[in-house]
């Protein structure tokens, strides 16, 4: 596991600018979030392809729908709770049901605005975006996935929601070992079928660290990574689950309606395979504090996840 960390917002901004220079149809739309989301380099270099609508997420979605109808490829960014919740009706009606080619960026997702409390934390956005028709939902967990999510979202014809991380992060594996494909998961570790850990988003490194610790304890472990939450890679899930004694899902999101729920929807009817346990945030984000400490408080750090898994399998 590499230790070098990169800022996902910087990577997003660099890739967005590259794509904007290649394709004049790309229009960046900011809801007073250009600097915070990483769009400033795009704004400076390509001002004719940049719109600032201010703190007005609902109108921004309408503007983007109009731009898409005219042939542009709008990429609209605001912090995750506001773009997914305040503008939910507009995203549902103007983008989902109409299958508009708009890319919605939920910046600073999950608990990343940790010190600002529940209003600025987003642990419900996957639930909301998953239910919208035609919406592809991407949950990148490292800078490689941020880059590939944006590139693939631009290629895809239709609405895409990208749940963007905020804090600098390490890569779970070297990029040469990765194989990102829209709608497909990855096997990050495979030493056996006893324990399967299926992780999505920012806890990928914690999931892999959990797997390594359990492997050192003598358990056979498979760690699966799902950047695409919708459509989910059901083939990989079925194959991993059929021989598993235990399957644990891991995400920085509510346990209600998120990645874990998506996995349960797929595997619920399957008669073979062990019990499935969802590791996430139980019922609302009520705490504030430093980001990593907050993850620990909700039981989402690798130390807490190892403890949780051992408690289950040793009973």
C-alpha cells in the first residue's frame, strides 16, 4: 500500500481542465463552489466554458438541463448535501426522468465537513441518487478513481452523480494494478473466501487494511472495491458471495439505502452464502470533530472495523 497522499479536489480540477480543453461542449457550472470543488483552474483557463450561479442549486440544475438540451455537457458542482437534497426534485425531474446528459458532482461528501455538523455532512446522498431513474452513481475512494470517474462520466450519455471526496488520500494499490471500468468492481485482495469485505468510496484503504490484518490472523479474506454503486457489478458479488462464510459491506454513508442496501438487494434472494453485515452509520450523523476521529467514533476506521468483524465471527 502506497503512503503518498494526493488531494482529490486538485486531481478533479486538473482532469476537468484537460477534458474542457479537448471538448468545448464541456461547461463547468458552480454553485458558489468553484474554489472548494477544484474548478478554479478551469475557470481561469476557460472562462467562456464556466458559469457561476451562486448559492442556487435548484436553479443550477435547471440551467444544466437547458445546456444539455442544447448539446453541451454540463458538470455542476456543489457540496454534497445541498446538490443532492436541496435540489433533489430538480435532479429527479429535470435530469433523471428526462435522461439529460448532465454530470452532478457532490463535493465534500460523507463526513468530510466533519466540524460543520449534520447540515454539511452528507450520509444520505447515495440513497437519494440511487433511486433516480437513469442515474449512474459513482463513489470514488481515491484520486485514481476520481480521475477515472470523471473521464468515464463524460463518455457516458446520461445523468451521472459523482460522490467526491475532500481530504488528501492514499491509493490502496499502485495504479498499474488497477482496472477501472464503469459498472464493474475490482478485487483488491484475495487470500480466501472465509471473509468477504465489499467496500465503496473513501473507506477503501481502511477496507484493505482490515483485510491485511485479518489475513495476518489466519483468516482467508477477499476485499472487493465498488466505485460504481449503480449499476452494481452483480456478477462479481455473486461469485464472491457463493463460497463466503461472512460478507461485510463498508461505506462512509448511512446504512439505510446506501451501498450496503444495494448489496443486500442483490444478494437477499441468494440461498447460498453466509450472513451479510452492513458497516456504516446507523441513523444520522450527530457528531462533530476532526475527520479521522469522527470516522472512529462511528466505527468506520480500520481498527474499529477489525474489531467489529472479530466480534461477529468469534461469537
